C-alpha cells in the first residue's frame, strides 16, 4: 500500500536535504574543532579507568544517580566555573545536557510561546535565530561594538519596547567571545546589563559556550556570578564541552537555580544525556582539562593569526576584520559590492564553506557584505589555501580583490 | 535582585521533585538492566579500537558524516533488523536517536498537534501516555489478549471513530514483547493491522524496543517489513540499544522511509546523538552483540522464572500472572480489594519500587488492582527478598495474602 503522509504529518514542516555528510575541503563553518587536537590516548586512559571502576552503573538510566547528570561531571563544571568565571555555585545548580543546543531548546521551551519577543545581539549565532523563527518568537537586535552589546542601545530598545507595551522574555547574549564578533564584554557592561534586566523585569540568557577559548585565559566574571540572588535569579547560563574538548561527545550544561531547573528537568524527556560521554569526559577532565584547553587555545590562536595574515595577503585592504579575543571564528566585512549570499554557493562549489553575513545577523540585507570564517577545524595549510581560493572566487564573482597574494588577477 | 520567574516562564509547567538519585533496594521499575551483565572488558576493547582508529573524527559534529548518525552503527542496525525482523532496509532508512524516548518525541512532533486522537494499547508504556497528555492529544485504548491487540476491537474502534468523523493519527503498538503484558503479536494480526491501517488511512507506530529480548530468540517479521511500499510507508518503526546492551548509552533508532525522515531530521535539533556512544556501540556490536544478547536473554529468563516462583510462594493463588515471552517485566493482577496506587507508596517506603496499574493503562480505575514488576536490574536474591517484602506490605495494607512463604501472617 502507499501511504499519504501529507494528510498525516503536521503541515509546513521543514525538509532536510538528502544527507550527504561530506566535510568540505576548506571547512570554515560550524563549531568543529581540530582533529589533530583530539586527545586520543588520554581518552582511552580515561575510558578504561572509569569503566573498570563504574561500568556496571551503565545498566541504569542516568547511572542511577538522577536526572541532573553524572555527579563527578557536575562537580567538575561547578568547580571550574567558580575558578574561571567567579560563579559560586554547587553541583546542584548544574544540569548536564546533550550539547548547548539542547540548552537553547530547553530554555526556550521553559520561557517562550508564539508571539513573544526577545532581545538578541544584532549579529549572533544563526541557530539561535532559526530556533526563534521556528517558535514564532520575534526578536530585536541590539548594536554591538568592541565590548559586545552597547548598553545605551540596550536601554533604548528596552524603553521603546516598554512604550509599546512589550516585555521581552529574555536578553540572549554571548558575552565571552561573542559569536561572531569574537569580543569579550567588560565587567561594567555586565553589571549594567543586570541593572537593566532588573529594571525592566527581563531574564538574561548567558551563553558562554566559547568562554574556555580565550587567548590570554583571563575573563571577567560571568553575568550569572554578578546576580546576587540565590533563588529567583535573573540569569540562566549555559556552557559546553564541544569547543573545549570535542563536539561529538554532545555535552553541555545549564546552570540555573532550582526555581528554573525544577521546570527544565521534566522537559528533558530523553532519559538522560549519554552517561558514557559524561563518564569519559569527567574522568578526562579531572586531570587533563586545564592542559588540554591551554594547548587547544594556543593552537587556535596560531590559526587565528594565520587566517588574519591570509586575509591580508589574499584580500589586501578591502577586508575589515577585528582580531578575535578567543574562539574559533573571525567576522569579516567586505566592500558593499560583495554579496556573501552569492559568494556562499560559488565558494561552496569550490570546496570553501563560509557563513554568509545574512545568516548570522538580525538585519540580513544590511550585512550581506559580511561573513564569518571559522578556523577551528582547518589546518594552517588549509586556512591559507582556502582563503586564497575564496579570494579567487570573490574576484571572479565581484571583481575584487583586484590583486591578491602578489598576483594580479 | 530577586527575579519573578512566575511572570517569565510559560504557565502550568510540570515540576520535578528535588532529584535525589537513589536506586531503591528492590528496584522493580524502569527499563534498567542488570549491572552484572555490563560487558566491561569488551566495551574497553571496543572503545580502544575505535578511538585509536577514528578518534580524531570526534572533532566534528556527527563525526562529519551527516545527521543520520554514525554509519557503521546504522549499517549494523539495518543488517540486524533484516536478519531478525525480516526488514529489508538500507542504512539510509535508519536515524540514530538518543534512546527510543527521543524517537517517541520526534515521531510525535512529526505527526501530532493538540486535539488529535491516536489509538494505543489498553495497557501500554506509561511514558507514551504522559507524552500524549502533555501534547493535548486524546487516546483510545484497544483491548489486548495473549496475542497483543485484538483485531476485532481495533476494527470496532476505527469504525466508531470514523462514524464520529475522527481519523486517528497513528496506532501505537509494542507488538514484540508488549509492555507491560509481555506478549508477542502473531503474524496474522500484524498483517491484519496493516490492512486496517490502510483501510482507515492511519499510520502505525511500531515500537520494538524490547524485541531483542525473546526467550526463544524467534519472532514474527516486523509490521514494518510487511508494508510493501518503498516510499510512503504506513509504518514508522523504532528500536533501542537500551535493553540489549545498556540504557546509559542513550542509543535508539527510528526506521522510516525518506518521506518521513526528511521531516524528522530537521526536528532533531540537538546537533547529533553522542558519537562517542555510537562509535563504541558499533564497534562492540560487530563482534559481540549476538553473544551478549543471548547471554542477557538467558539470564533474564532465569530471573523471570525466579520472579514467577517468588510470586507463587509469597502471594499464592491470589495473583494472576501470565508468563512473559521475553523482556524485563511481568504484568500482575491482584484481587479487586487491592489498590496498587496505595500499595505503591507503602511499598516504596520499604524500598520496593513498583509500577501501579493505573499508570500503565488507559483506564486507570479499572486497573487499580494490577501492577508491573520489572526483573531486569534486580538480582535473583533481590527478586525473592523484594517480592516477600511486597507481600508483607500488601498484607499489612489490604489483609492479603493471608499466608505467604509458608508463614501465616
């Protein structure tokens, strides 16, 4: 028999392209990391140690220890955030989730319904906007500069919304290595954001998923840490092991007080996040996290510098790019004549994957000359060759750059 | 500052009890398995082998191979289902998910909206009903007997709904080791269900998550395999590694044609299921799955027999219980004077965890004298001691059984 799905499934569902699953030759997109940095031997040692000791507990959902996640991993997260981000939290404020993408989904599910409004950064993670679109939630973009969100712009937006009778549900911010601009918000702005959130009765959703990857390893306290309340906090916080160790573990965490977690836990209907991933990660992190992050960050900084240099060599003075303070990407401005939505498929056809500016900004048309390039997974040689290829495609499509790599095109 | 969550979060959200995370002394609930059966050495060998070979691919989301999941695991699933369940499928019909609970959520998200109606078995997995309740979906229970769903009752229900202008969205069935009754639906009923689904234009959701655990290792073909269409199938299928290997891996799978998968993939917004879990599972299963399942099933059958015997010794002739054909649970009927919703907290206070019949049936009040007891994770000694304790509590609460274990109470 042939079944008519069109009458059975919900209408207007998105469609996946037939999944190919090929990594492009020059992979300047996505939160992927460097295959050369995966600590294979240390992971084998960690797995062997933890499974010899605790393997039988895999027979239980959540290893029999409840829905917040594997306790040693939650304790590691609490200890590390206290040390790095001045967050004075206990393991009971930490919910392990299947990557910070699940954190986004759960926090959205906690707070948002169709018709709601939220505030986001004018340039931000594309997946945050696509989620809001899918939920029927409106978003207002707020201007960014070298210190992240401009607080006057935020105050103006909050006031304007208030005048229109709108209380936004949260301010979504990536304050520590902003995606895509790579900036770190200074302490005074963090305090100011809390004041504004309090004044207007708006929650703050602090996404710190790149915060482990800072060139000088110093950072201001998390906004969460500046929120004095113990119960009834203004801030919901998330982080990730995807950038600090590897995305394929699918491990992230929500930090929130019980007033919020008590509602989030029942929404996490997946029977727990992979305990295998959690156990290996916890065991690895006890002894190796700090040195691994230092090594990764040093390598990423080198690749960041290589990409900046390659952009200068291949594109010359026509690109404007601010060095990042950490992370895995650069946010690049090209002349107005370039449309990166057109560059995107042309470059893709030659094996160069980029994020066009329109997908990473609230006002797409105004940012069509921008693009995000990730240097997380490509090697230095791939970065040089890929940026050269991108310049070649850009010249072919838009006539610029006129010269690159000392070659007249 | 103190933030007022009540005005920010969505109204009427469920609340989690403060998570304690203690496994009860006599753990007769949940899909947990036997800690003694976790193949620690084989898992370490599998992990070492696969991570030495492919560890660097952990740097990529989905190991860089696309959203359907780790290909060797999908190929193993396809090969195994072909052999065991006569499902002539390719790896491209298999989507790896984070446990069959995620399969339930994704298939519900594909099909259901508030106000819809579905058909389920009159006694079924409690988590399936709680999901439907949360979605605002109505369900009709259909009578079961020793061969699973009664096809005359199913036909009557479909006809009655049609008369009322209702087309149910799917028939949810656990045909192979039904939860909680432990029966296996024979081939003729499977064919008949497909005929009825076709006649009334209703999809079938076939949940085979216990199907690896059959005492005689023989089973009828999956309903999916009897559905002749290649595109536009009537049947959506799910299975799990939680029972055959271990729940804490969080690995299950949806089998469906691309007409359905193309919509499910974009709904799986978690950035992929733990590749670490998938890689270890695939490597382990290549050489050890068959022997591990045989060993587990033999052990479960012994514990099944021990629990039946303990029930006979402790409760005598007042319990009615049908031996299961596989799986990890027994469905038990007590005299009408017993209310298992009252027995549940009383037994829980003494460390005996049970599933009261009202939580596992559509018509709770009519099944208050029933209960589900799982023997998956408890040892034989724990089964004997736990059933004795349960009889003692039942006697104290309801005056029956009068005698047990040759002791007058």
